[in-house]
C-alpha cells in the first residue's frame, strides 16, 4: 500500500521479521538500511525490526523509494543477506 506523503515522522510503515537458526554470535543479527533515505530501522523485539519514517516525504520530489535492508550476523566470518522493497508515496493535495 502506498504511504501518504503527509505521514508524520515516526510512523511505522513496515515490520521486518528476521530468522537465523544458528546459536550464539552466529544467531545474533543486526539490520540496517543501505543509502541515505528518510527512513530508519528500530529493533522492535529480538527478531523484529520496525521500518519508520525518519523525515518528511514529498511525492513531488520522490514518488517511490527502493529500500535495501541488510541483515548481518555476528559470526566469524559474518554472514549477511539483503532484501529490497519498494515503498510508493501517494499524493496528498498540497493546496
């Protein structure tokens, strides 16, 4: 579903679940967003992150965001996985 451009910062737009069947450091996973985007990831629980709007959106400037999320474990060597999602911004009458 598109995100309205007038959504306020701190709005949760997605919940990301993480699974790693390893134990110890190999099972501890952290996530981050690649690039400089108006979103941030916050841990919600041990295996869940929230994707949150960090700053104002403007559909006239950017109508959709390609967000790449990288999950990396703390093993040696560290293993990682990436996934991409597209968030569309819906127009709100600015006048």
